[in-house]
C-alpha cells in the first residue's frame, strides 16, 4: 500500500527548544493531518491542512502543507514537558482512507 | 458530549479464545475504522465501514471479524486464528472519508 515516511523516529530535547518533524511521500495528497497520541490514549487531531502551501497554527504548533503536495511538516515552538507523546502525520489521496506515518516519539527533559 | 467510546480499556484473554472489543460513537458519523498499534509500527488498518451493514478489509484483516448492524456501533472480534493478538486496538470514526478521524481511547488486549 501507500507509504508515508515520517522523520525523525524519535527526538530527545530540552524544555524550551523548538521541534521540527516532517512527512514525505511519493504520492500527491489532498489533505494532511497531524495527530498527537499520549501514552495509553488514542490520537487527537492537532491540525488539518487542505490546500497546497497552507500554513496553519494552533498555539505553539505550526504545520504546513507542502507546495508539491507530497510533504508536510510540523513545528513545535518552546517545548514544554506536556508536549511528550507520539506525533503522527496522516495524508489522504483523492479517494480512500487516511494513510498514517509511523510516528515521531517526542521526549522533553525539564 | 459527543464522542467515541471503546471498552474495556484493558482486556486479558487466554490463547485460543475469541474476544470482542466494543466501539460506540454518538457523533452521527457514517464511517468507522479499526486500527491495530504495535510499538514502532504506527497504525495499521484492520477493517473499516462506510455505511451500516457494509464493511471492507483493511491491510491486516486476517484473524479478525467485524459487524456494522447499527450506525453507532462497530465491534471487532479477535479470533483464535489471529497469530499474535496482543496489541493496542484503536477505533475511529469520521463524517466521511475526506475528513479527519476521531479516535477512541483504545483497548489494550493481552493474550496469555
């Protein structure tokens, strides 16, 4: 099936640092979504992107839909301990279900 | 408040037994999904349903079965044919395929 390459797989950062992660694919997507999953819980939608070039913020989070429609990135500014979790990207082709990346596990040292 | 509820949160079963995981939503969503999550594997689609009384296999359907008799409910049965059933199972729903999914809080199944 279709694949999304999400990187990095894991990050260990100091509180206050900025974080950047991205997803790439060989396919063109109509929608990009970013989710956060905390331990033992289901993923929660953070940001949804529907247009190429779109840049959207949600508090300290900023995500962009790549111009080529084959990639997306998520930035977290001034990280805090509660940012810990696994971040998933998800993309949707013109038809069909969401395709998920394998996740970026974020650890924040106070 | 609208949401999607999975139960139970933790489930223990003996090897060789079938077990059914519950998923109920009151969001009036048409589509529902079951995912399996293993460490480092991301989310893998087991089954999905876009409408009542209809469902399709996902990428890893072998050893699993589902039903969709009501719009609100999409139970997943893990059968004894599933070789490695211990995992975290997530249910999700969406208005249609083009919108983001709402996830439940998951069921952790341990087979001993």
